């Protein structure tokens, strides 16, 4: 749509239109936007806490687009539940190459083959986001 081509290769970096992406600058939760599934979470306590502790919530409804905003440093975190493997497999490679943090809501490793609940976050806010998800899931 924007003629942007993102790609990442394990051990070789992440790229946008042939230009290597740099590790995003650290963003604290209070400074950053968080992407969270509003339609599933809007009436839940976890959503209210993320809303109160983050700068604000945004949700495009597409895991790829929401993740790209974390890769580019525009969002602090993407917190998503019930993801399929197709929703997160590529993002795990980008996260590794860009020095971002990923985990399940309880802090375990994300299994790209099964999907599920997961966090993609900037190092500056990861611990606080994980603390919130651990309390609710």
C-alpha cells in the first residue's frame, strides 16, 4: 500500500526497502503508545490498566501493521491475545534482529508454531507490560 517492503533474516538484520533498520530508541510505558486488541479487551481490567499506564492505546487490527510500529519505534509495545502462528512468526525474527523483547503473557518463550498470547515490546517498557499481563492472565 505504501510501497514499503519489510524483511528480516536471522542473524543478518531487519530492513525496510533495502535500508537496515536500527534498534528503536527505548520508550517507557508512560511515554509510548501500546497496541492492544480493543475489541476483545475494552471492558477488561487489563485494558484499563494499560490505558492508564501508557501514553495511549492504538490498534490497527492487523498484527503486521501493529508490529511494524514497534519495529520503527512509533509504539512502545504490541500486546495481543489468541494469535495464530501466521500472526507472530515473522515478528519474532524482526524482534530478535532489532533487540526488542518478546514473551508470552506469563514471561515464557513464544512458540511461533502454536501462537497464543504474546508481547512484543521495546526494552524500555517490557518489564512493566509483562508485570501487567502476568497479573491478568
